[in-house]
C-alpha cells in the first residue's frame, strides 16, 4: 500500500488579484467604482465566545486592576455564559462600581454572583 503525503497550502490573496486589468478605454466607458481591499491586519476575526470567570478579590473600586484576579477586569460586554464573582476574603469588602458597565441580556447572559460577607456598591444604576 502506498502512503500519500498530503500538504495543504494556504494562500492569502486580496479580493481583486484574480480580476483582469481594464484597459484605459474600458475605464472611460464604465462608471467609476470605488474598490476596497482588505489586508490581513484590517480584517476583523471574531473571537471565540468562550465563557470566562472574573473574580473581584480586593476592596475598593471596580476599575482598579489590583482588585481582580488574573483574568482582570471584566470587559463590557462579556462573552455569553461568563460569570462575575464578588468574592473577596477581606472582611466587609466592598466592590464599588465606579465606572459605567453594561451586561448584555440574551439566551446565555452573564451571571453576577456576590458571595456572603461581600458587597457590591452601585453608584448609578440604569436598567433596560
């Protein structure tokens, strides 16, 4: 039995590279069109929608990176199914929401969990 080696090669080509070049007379006959080319750096690749857990472990402002575990401050909005936990081991700890923050609703919303002995202080609340 022969073994066949399969090699896949990916070529990145701009959208217009396979089109034929128009002559000057063709350009004069056709209406002017604006052409856009996207390069790799300009393309937007959607991130994987992986649920993350963000844990507030300090005491003080939400916006202080030192008050959060290694996952950092939760981005707004978070990925579906993510959790924001207010879980400090400091007695009477307060998480003060000192910046505007929006949690998107949907089929798999972000959960907000406040552990016993912890407080979430919301200065300005808007509910949609």
